[in-house]
C-alpha cells in the first residue's frame, strides 16, 4: 500500500516542516473592558479617558501582539499578517461602538505599515 499523504493531503510532519504553503488565519480578541478599580479606565491612544477604549493592560497586550507577529521572528508559528481586519470604530449600529478591537491592532498595523480593513 502506498502513502495516503499527497500535496492535497499532507502528513502532519510535512505541515510542521513548512513544505506546503497554506493560508493562516489568526484571530486576536481585544483585551479587558474598562471599569472599576481593576482593570481601570479605558484610554484612547493619546491618553484621554474613554469608556470604550483599551485599559493600560490592553495597550500592553496590543504592543505584545506587534512584537510577536511583526518582528519577523515567528517563522511558520507566528507569521506576519498581510491583511488586518478589525471592527469599525466609527460604526453606526445604534450603540456607541467599542474602540477596543481597532485599538488592539493599531501597533501591529503601524509596525507592518498596513491599514486595518474595517469594511466587514
């Protein structure tokens, strides 16, 4: 019997070694919601308090995502994205939109010189 592993059906070893190109989708959730003494109040990028923005720890995590995915050191495990999607911070859905999803990707987008796509 021959091997069942082909270009269309690679073995796990082939995938780990990077012998195939593949589409990689990374999903990153925004960080903690502001409020109360912990985790504190939300802050806009310029430091202005905002109840719909990331807390300090959220900004730290956003910077960490930038280092992890934007430094080019992750290889196949943590590839740099070619497109970044985020919820539209100016959406008019009837409720005041959260800024956190967009703010989470700001440092990574800046590092990679990408503009986040907020059209979806």
